[in-house]
């Protein structure tokens, strides 16, 4: 083996090791909040602190309406905290649904070390808590971008009324591979988030909303997801929509209204 080839292999290996070790900083962009931070909104809400295990508490916000038709459990994307994401709660409570938004470990006031299995456990604990307050057929799981992976896994393990995915990826591996095609992401990624695997096991009807001009996660990935379970998945195309602006399109709200209609 030539010295040049040895250097290339060594350099490539070092790159893989670095990506494996630091990837979490690129995947998750949390906003951390002090534990005494006060949320303020002009609609009824309650702050949640859900104990998962010693040292791990999941913080959330529970927005209330009178005589709710059900509850939306909303999993946000990979940035900020529920302080910023809470503005989207109105997209659902305007249709007489309670809304719960939770922060992942290390986001907002939520605590604990992140890991895929640990985060799945967190979301199941949250779901169990809510299923004691609402009938399971009143629960709708909503996953936005990165949150679509957690939402799909949770829906595959339970029996909610609906699953709604907003700009989901086919799998996290495929989403990342687009930007790093020469790297074996299957073996490097510590967060796999295999939406394509779990969506096959989801028994409730699934609605996917995706912008036709989403450059970050192209709508092709949602089209591929739909093919995995075509009789139980409805793909809704938001013409001209990007990755972060679907709520700015009237048709997005029209579809949400139709999905949530009693």
C-alpha cells in the first residue's frame, strides 16, 4: 500500500471519528432556559414537568380550550425551545383542540443526556401521562421536521387517532446523506430516526404535509414514505412551500382544519 493511500485512509478515518463524536452539536440547536423562566401567553395554559427517571425531567406547555375535541401532542424541530415554538399552538387550538408541546432533553428546561433510545422513552412517558387525561382515540400526534421521527415511532407503538407529519424525512440517514454523500452515514450517525421503518407499523391514518419547494428535505422523501403504506397515508402538497414556512400558506391551515374537523 502506497504512503499516499495510507494518508488518505487515515485522514478519512479521522474525519469519520470526528463526525461521530461531534455530530450532536450539528443535529440539535437547543435554546436553554433557566428553570425559573416564566412562560407568558394570552390563552389558558399550564406548565408541565414530567418525571422520566432520576435526573431527567421533560418540560412542556399544555394549552387548554373549553370542551376540547381532543389533544394535539406536538413534537418540534431541531432548534430553539417550546418558548419559540408555542406560537404554533394557535394553529390547533383555534379548532377546539388542546395542545401539548414538549422540549427534548437539553432543550428549554428539559434535562437529561440525549440519546435516541432515551428520547424515545421520554416521549412514551409523555404519551402515557396524556393518555391518562384523554381517551387515546382523542390523541393526535404531530411531528415537525426532526420531530417527525419521534412522532412516527410513538405512533407505531401506540394507537392515536391520527399521525400528522410536517416536512418529514424518509430516514435521518437519507436526509443527511444528501449533504455528505461520500460518508457512510449508516455507520456514523448515532441518531438514525428511521421514519421509513416505523411508518409501516402505524395503524392510524397518517397525513403528511410537505412543501413542493423544500430544499432541506425534498418532498420526494414524503412521496417515498407514502408508497410504504399508501392506503393509510395521505400526502398533502403545499404548492410553493419551503421547509420552514408552511404556516404562512393559507392552504396549510385549510388542510389542518379539514383534518381536525369533527
